């Protein structure tokens, strides 16, 4: 498991939050509730005003900002080039924005979410400690920032997203992850495991703490025995 990039504030490790993973066709973003953004990434909070969620995605600079995403442009993106981080602010829920089945919420603690946010922050190219703004994004509520990592055939948007989730301590492998389907299958597996664990914990709680009527009947039996 990767080491935590940052330490959470005292008491935060026990609190629960989520990392939202969204699939846009061949591209995967990672996101957070705006209110949960902490650490240095919160310095961008002025950009998040009026949004409920903020998502981050990595890609090739020339391809993502191109108006005509033709085949030659796609092939050129396979060679190491400067990268950009696309920041998308959402007023709607992730399900409304990306569609049912295209956004998965993974429950983590605050320290794990903070580690993923630190990964995103460290991916942003900075000048004098300030992320370098590149240009407006392709739709309302989106912005491009220059990125530290390079985009290439062996380090794609999905490799980067996998690295971010792995930084949070999630059981993700990032090496060899090039396509959205390779990462999405891992996300679905984690979602299923978390759901199964939640059901098991609920069953344990029901077993450990009988319903009130059961307790009352047991009390009546004890009185009758005496």
C-alpha cells in the first residue's frame, strides 16, 4: 500500500467521506464534494464557488484543447507531450452530470481523501506556488491547468487516475492501466466489495443488538423464572 502523502487533522481519520470516480467514455476523472476539499488544493476554492462537486482529469495538452480531435491528433498524443489537468465544477450531482452507471462513489476516510487531493495538487504545475492556469475548459464550469506529468502512450489519463486512487490507499494497480475499461473494472470490484462489507457490518450490528421487542420478551422470561 502506498504511504500517505499527508497527515489528516486530529480526529479526521475516523470521519467518512468519498472519492467519486466518473467515466466519460474513454476517459476517467476523480472527484470530491467541494465541501470536502482540504489542504493546499483548497487554495483553488475561489474557482469552486456555487459547485457541489469538483472533478479532476489528466490529458494531453494539444489533444484536449484541440477543436478538431481527428485521428492524426489522437496519434500525436501517444508521444510524450505536455499534460494538462481539466478541472470541472458541477452544480448538479455526479449522476446527473455523467449519467446513471457512469459515476461511482467510494467511501474513504478523511486522511485517504486528503492523500488523493495531495496527489492532484502535486500534479499541477506551479509558478511561485500558484497553479499555472492554461485556458478555459471546453464547457461551462471547466478550466485547464498546466500539469507536471507528461502524457504518453504508456501514461494516459487513466494511468493518472489510477495513481490518484492508489495514493488514497485503495487497492488499485496503475502499472499497465492505459484504457478506461482497465480501471473501471477495478473500481466496480471495489464498489462490490464495499457494498458486501457494508451488508455484513449491518448484519453484525443486528445480531449484536437485538430488536427492542426481543429484549422485552427476554426480560419478561427472566421475571417469570423468578
